[in-house]
C-alpha cells in the first residue's frame, strides 16, 4: 500500500503539487488523470523520488520512502515511461535484465527471468533477447519497456503515460496486456495519463488532478455519478457519461436468470458494448455467454438502461 | 575489396617501405637536388624519427583525452555546471594560442626537447575532444536518462553504463580530430630539438634541399591520412552497437 501524505512540490514560487493526500490500495490499478501541467507526473515521480518533495511524505507499506538512498528505493519500484527509454546500446535481454543485475542476481537467474518476461509479453526469446531496441516495432519497444520495469518483480509499478506514443490499435492491445499482467503478478500499478478513456478502462480507482490539487479520488463510477467538482464532470465528459457508466460494468454482472431471443454477448463484454449489439440487432435483450461458451443468463434493455444513471 | 581499401593498403605499404629502406627511393628524389646534395635524408634514421613523431602525438592526445573528457564530464554534472563557461574559455585559449608561441613560453620553463612539444600539442588538442564530449553528454536522449535513474542506477552507474557508451562515438571523433591535427602540428617540435619529422623539413630548409622538405612533408601527410583511417575503423568497431541506430 502506498500512502501519500500532504505531498507538495514547489519550484521557486510555483506550486506544482499542492498538498495531495491519498491511499493507493495494494494489487489495484490507480490512474492519475489531469490536463498537462496539472502536476500528475510530478506526483508520480515523487513516489520513487525522481522528484524530491518540498513538503509531506510518501509511505510504502508503512515505511517512509526517505529511509533509504533514492536509487536503492527505485530498484524496488518498477518505472515505465512514455517513449520507453530503452538503452539503445544494449540488447533487449540486457535492457530487461537491468534492475536484476543492479540487484546482484546471478546471470542464470537474470537470464531465466528475461526469458519468462519475453514470453509473457509474447516476444520469442530466441528471436528477441539478442536484438537491439531499434530492430523492434514501436509496440514491441513499449512492451520491452514494461517488461524491463517488471523485471525485478517489484510490488509497485509506476507508469508515466506509457501508451501515449502508440497508435490506437496497439494502445488497446497494450492496455489489455497491462490488465492481464497486473492480474497475473498482482502488482500495484499507478499510471498517469491525460486520456480519460484510458483512465476509465484501466483504473480501479481514478484520481483527477488540476493545478496541482487532487480534486477527486474514487472509483470511476463515483466520479461519474457524484463528481466533486465541475472540473471533474468536465474531464469525465457530460455528454456521454451515461455510456461511460455502462462501460464500467460487465454483462456478466447484470445478467439475470433465463434465456432470451437476441444477440449473444460474452459475459466479459461491457454493458455499453452489449447495448450497442442489442441496438444493432433491433432486439429487446441479449443472451449472455459465459467463459465456457455456454449461455449463463439474459440481459434486457430495461436492465441496462436502469444501470445508466446514478442510483 | 573496395578501391578505397586498396588505396589505403597501398599507402601503408609505400610509407613503411620508404621508412625502412629509404635509399631505394633515391632515384625518385635525385632530380630535386642540386650540386650533388644527398637525395634522401641522411642525418638520422627516418623510421626512428617517424616513430618518435607518432609517439609524441599519441602521448599528447592521450593526455588531452584524459583531461578533456574528465572536464567534459565534470561540467555536464549538475554540481559542475557552473564551471562550464570557465572550462570552455580555458580550452579555447589552448586552441587559439599558437603552438609556436606555447613553445616559446615553455622552453624557458622546462627546457628544450620533448617536453615543450608535448605541452603545446596537449593544449592544442584539447578543444575538439572537450567540445565533442560536452555535446555528446548534453544530447543523451532524455527518456533514456530518465529510465536509467528510474531503474535505480546511481549517478556513477548511469554515467559509466549509459551516458559514456552513448557518447563514445562523438568522443572518439574528437580524439581523431585532435590526433590528426597534431600529426601536422608536431613538426614544429623540431625547432626546440624534439625528435620528429620536422627535423627533416628543417634540414631541407636550411640546406635548400627540396628533396628533404618533400620527404618530411609527405611522410607526415601520409601518417596523418592513415591515422585518420585507422581511427575511423576503430570507431566503427568500438561503437558498432551504438551506431546501429
């Protein structure tokens, strides 16, 4: 768990981060979102002390992060950035092995970990471990960047607009990868983005920042139904907030017993996608299909619509 | 094999042959002499002079490299940034102060021979190495530096395993420039009794022997060209992973 207490950063007379306090839960994805200049990156970089706070403190599992030299702290915290920052003069394998090597793992263990991660990220170790970063596509470079951040099995992974430079299709894939990997390793992820769709898609919790202050920090649905500030509703979007709300719940969660004539939607699909399919087919509801490929309930338009507004 | 490679090999063979058995080339240089003067330099061993010349240049370049690279690293650290203007001024003086003047100033202090030449060449060779080191270190991609720090490298580890390897092509280029400039400049060392190819040229000037002047000049020029090529080849080899971008 990461506890941020009254954290501030001033450069001269400008306050970049202004008294932010928040608790980040273990094994969850927290997204910090805001416009550029909102202080979200600075806040993130104060967690691993790439930026030293001028006030307040950060606790990692109850221990003050200032209790050890900054570079030793950072070896325990994964860090992935926009534009990946891979070392161009080192192979993909050496890049991924950077932190384990700094931690003094033996060569055998580093190699095994590099291979494991390359496989997790769907990169053939035989082909890519010895390749140089410039030989990879943008999406592959980004995956190697995340793999490198995860190499030493950090409990916490900080990501600063990690998918900002990717085109939409590769970005969607990278987001799915991140969700799968977070579930697999149980990493606590803190991700900074200016993309509200990304925030809602990835975040278990979303923090909205503006002008250095934390305006609201809650579950995505609460941000939509009970915005704490006009800026939060502007960020989350007023026009399509009903649809956004639908996108946060899966069809499986709302499925009722019984069967119904209509399109089939997987239980993992969002209500928004389910509704879209129902509308497309001109039906009154949908048949929900479980992970085993068998029908596991039905979903009516009425049930979906009831879910599209604050309770 | 490419034509350029063949030419370089031929130049190398020519240079070595001339230095080892200069008398074989006597008929070639004879038309340049008058009144039965010797066509080939005979007041010393040409090979020995060439090696001494090269040794002086390399020693001076090594000293320039150590000082210029260290200084370049120092002034690109946050703690040393304020020394950048001062260092730049000092290094610029080293380049603008004519080597001959350096000789004139240093001879009274350290005496005749190798030492004043080494000092002059050292000062003259600082600038290209220093400037290239600074440019290289200042232009390391921000994301790469950020990642290195974010991974938990200490400032020293970041310098040694990321910044310097990435700066290496430019630093080596600076060393190459410095070396090549100084192969020519080193000939003036002979005015203060340093062993080198300048001796041949000066002997030619004193006795109006065009053959001597030409020999000294040609050997120096060939050495500069070959040294340049050798450095380019070495840079390619040493930086093969960095330059693949």
